[in-house]
C-alpha cells in the first residue's frame, strides 16, 4: 500500500478539480497542461484496473488537447483581426482577417464531422459561431459593421473554439478524478458532466454512490415564474427515483445559464 495520507489525497483531488475549472473558464494550452500535470500527480499504485485505465486515458487525452493545431489557427484569428482593427485601411490585413476566420471555421466543421459523439455538439457550436464571425468580419472590412459588433462575434467564436478543443479531454479528466476518489476511499463529489444533447437531462454529477441528473426547466405560469431545477437520483443498484422540481429565483437562473454555457 502507498503511504500517502488521506489529507494529501484529498489535496490532489481538489487541485485536479481546480485545474479543470480553470480550463473550463478559459482553455489555453497552458490551462490544459495544468490539468495534465494534475492528473500525472495522482498515485496509480493502489488503483484498481478500471480506475487505472480511465486515469491513463485522461492523461493521454489532455496531452493531445494541449498540442493540437487548432490553437495555432485560433491565435491566427486573434492576431489578424487585431491587426486589421488597428489599421482598417490596409486591404492586405482585411484579407488576412477574413481568411483566418474562414480557415478556423472550416477546421471546426471538419472536427465536427470527425470527432467522437461526446464532443460533436461542442464543435458544432464552434462552427455555427464561425459563420456569424465570418459574416461580421467581411461586413466590417467593407465598412458595413462596427468594431463592437465584430468584436462580439469574434469573442463568441473563439470562446466556443476554446471550449471545443479540450471538451473530450476535460470530460475524461472529470471521470478520472471520480475514479481516483472512489478507488482511494474518498467521499465522491464529482464535477458536472454534460449529458447527450437532445435528452431530458443537461448534466450529471456523481455524489457518493448516487448519480444525480439535473435539468433547468423553463418558466411556467403556475409556481415557477423563473423556471425550475429538475433533479433525479439513481442509486448504486440502479434504482431510479422520481424527479423533484425546485423553484428558481432570477439570480439562480442567471447562474445556471452560465453553467449550461460552459457545458
């Protein structure tokens, strides 16, 4: 058995969760590398085979997400659009900006077609944002769109790309942290995991031996003017409990909108 203490294992777990949250908030090669480093710190010796394979898979996924060519294309959009905004009369800079946005948009479309099911929705959102970003860029270079509208479209596009690049890696990292906690006997408070698009549930969490499903329901005229949170628990033996609904305030609705945006 390892000699690492319970408190030290808990610290490794919380450090990993903090790294994942930072990458969720703003993914960069550096923030994804921090997730990779946190996973590499997890002791593997006493893990069961299931946990070991999931942790090793997450390490490979984060290493891959850190090095993909998409980061270069993303930086190219940032630099070329910025260069044109600082010199809007330069036709070459305008052409460069349009081409950079178009290249990244095509890349997102290709990734959507080629990626695994769990990340396809993220790449689709990035591609859809690229369409508006390309329209705004072309319109701005022709003098028909202001800088504020262009900036909003580009920021929305690049934010969607930043979420898509490590989407699968962060999904696997969250699984790995749950398996680490389980195999070393820590109480499990898993991070939010996205559910498949189109289903009744938007995200799930592992809490102890429970799988807890969540969904935000729209406002109704009777009792839920700001909408409600639907929650359903599934026990370790597979028992599915009836869903419960909790009324939301306007402030809670805003906070949950941010959660759904990240997912």
